[in-house]
C-alpha cells in the first residue's frame, strides 16, 4: 500500500485536514484539537525489534467497548507482533488490516475530520508511523437503555416494546417487523457541533418517490449547530410552521411505525430519542391507536366514535357553558336553568371568568403532576384537584356545575392517543371561551368554522391534512371515522400513496391491468 500525499486535495476536505506520516505529529494534533481531554485513550505499541515502528490505538472512554478493544484489537496485535518480530513498513498497514484485526467492520481513513467523527461515534482508530492514513475498527459500546414498554402509548393488547435512544436499536426493531429487502434507509448527519445521525426509512415500491425526495431535501436544508431530539427536526421540516396543529406524526411504538410504512409513509429516526417521526401526517392519524387493529373491528369503530366525540366535547364544552349561561338561557330546560341559577347565586364572577379560573387551575395542576417525580406526581394532581375544586365551590368562587364541566373536559382530553393534538385542543379552548363570552353561540360557531377552514388549508408534504374527509375519498373511509374488518382493507390511502395502492403482491397484477 502506497503512502498518501499530504499535498493532494479532496473535494470534501481541505489540504490541512489530511493526516501526516508522522505518528507523533498526528497524536499531538488530535490531543490539541480535543483539548487534551482525559477521556481520550491513546495506546502506543512498538512493532519490530530490528527496525521498530510505532502504532497508536485511539478511542474515547465510555463510547467504545473496552472488551472489544482489548480482545479483538490490542490482544490480536500484540500476539501477532510477538510471532513476527520484523515486518516491512511498506506492507504493515494492509497486513494489520487483513491479518491482525478480528472485528467485523474495518475501513481506511485519510483525514482528521473522518478520524474525529469515528472516535466520537465510539469507533477505534489505529494510526501507524510512516503512513498518512489510519484504520477504523467498529468498537461501539453496546450500553443503552433496554427495550421497555411504551410510556406514552400503552395498549391492553399488542406488543410491549418501544424505541430506545440508540439509533441502530430502533432501526433493528423496525426491521424485525418488516423483513423486506425493499425497506431502505438513507442516512444524514445533521448539526455542525452535535453531528447527530438521522436516518430516513421507507419501503421502496410503496412510498412515493416525490415524498421521499422532499423529505431528504428538507433535511439537507437544515442548518443548525445541534440536534438533541426529533422535535428539532420536526420544527424544520413541517409545512405549516405557524399552525398549532401538528403536521408531523411521532410515535415510540415500532408496530405503529411499521404500519405507517406499510401505508406508504416515510419514517425519520434521530439518534438519541425514542420518538420516531412520520410524514405525511393526517388528522385522523392522531385519533387512531395501534390497538384498534388488534381487536374486533366493531369495538374499534365504537372507540373511534368516542374519540371523535371526545375531541368535540374537549374543545367546545367550556365555551358552550359560557355561551348558554350568558346569552341563551332559554335553551335549557326550566328545572336545569333553576338549578344552575341557584348554584351561581353566590358566585361573584361572570361565567367566562369562572371558566377561565377553573381551566387555568386545571392546567397548572396538570403541569405540576407531569413535572413532579413519578412517585408523588399523580397524588399531587389528584389531591390538588379534589381539594381546590371542593374548596372553590364551598367558598363560592365557582359553581359546582363549572367543576363538572372542567372535569368532563379534562377526561375527554385524555382520550387522544397522540399527545400533540391534545395540547392543541387545550390551547384552542381559551379563544373559543372568549368568543362565547362576546358573541354567544354565534361566536362559538364562528370559531369552529375558522378552525375547520384552517384544517382544510393545511397540507403535510403535499397531502391534505383532513383527507380522506376533505377532499372526500370514499374508498378510504374504511379506515377513517370507522374501522372496517381487516379483510376489507385491501388498499392503501390514495392521497398518501398513488404508486402501489393495492395491498399484497397477489393484487398488484389486478391493479396494473385496470
């Protein structure tokens, strides 16, 4: 193997980035560049007795597997060095790579940038004196969080595994679900400082080529110093950046992501987070649970109806109370009107202020319960709600019916399988209450119309957000508001996938002849 010339240029590296033939100079530059950090492990070994040559093994403590380095790198090198005392320098690099090392992945490097990326990813680099190149061996540490049960998307029936913070573990979990050679992965490194690994997964032949190309193009346009969670990526690639409705779906369940990939969607996995992004995202995706497909279709359809009813109630229940008690008392039956009036007799605030006080108090208790330690968080939220609610009623600050409305709204907001949409509904309740206090039911209807018009205007990677409701696609209603039996779900969503609509290989020829 010939030595590399330090004066040669590379299209992706500068001339000063090339490694030197002097091992001591390379080690000095590496130590200076990494600030002489004490977790940089550099082990030097002398090869040969007559004409000894130096070899350096470089890794980062904590990122690389010490056992692999010791057994498959250092021990093998030392054993072979003892057997062959004199080795010609012109062949040592290739000889060490092909004969000494027993690790699976071994590649050559010629640049400091590649060297830094390798060791910061847990790899081990071997540098040899007299050569302006090095060898990278795969020694990443296997330490990561175990695959556990999902914490945000629990089910009664279904798989009990969730993604972890390790990228390769997550890709392996998906490949266990989809054992197809057409499951392709495209890799990107995003973040000038963090150098975060991001991969795009899709099923070739099912996913739209335009959507895949658009996802990769948007990822390539991201210019930021660091990516710490998939939410960073979501903010950069989503379509409606000023909309509160999420246009990028996320999940921590491998079965959910596998199902979305089979529908022709594209998954984005980010190293360091258990939440995987899916595009394009539809409004119906946030109201569907993985368990819907694991139980009887009639039960699942009923549960979906409850979810749609719950989102409506969680959105408009407080505003309807404010509008009816303020402007439209004649809509209530006389006994109910008398009961509400008697309860509000000692309340010093108008209905809208009463509703705002209770909603804000509930949101404060909800956030407190989430941020407190898990051992006391639920107790704080439950006890706080009971004590504050009862004390507020006894003190005459709010009426009992208002406490019932807020409690019903809170319970309905917990019906959402996706937490992102629940946050949006929580925020939209407040402007609807203000419109109800100003214009009554007319204000509530006006606010709802604005929300629907906004939803109709949103697109996620070119796909209408409200599809298959707007535009109406009758064939896709089998898996929207209701869920038809699995044997009837023979086609993929038409607005998401126009490349391979029919599910199953035995139906492809039928579709192609149409």
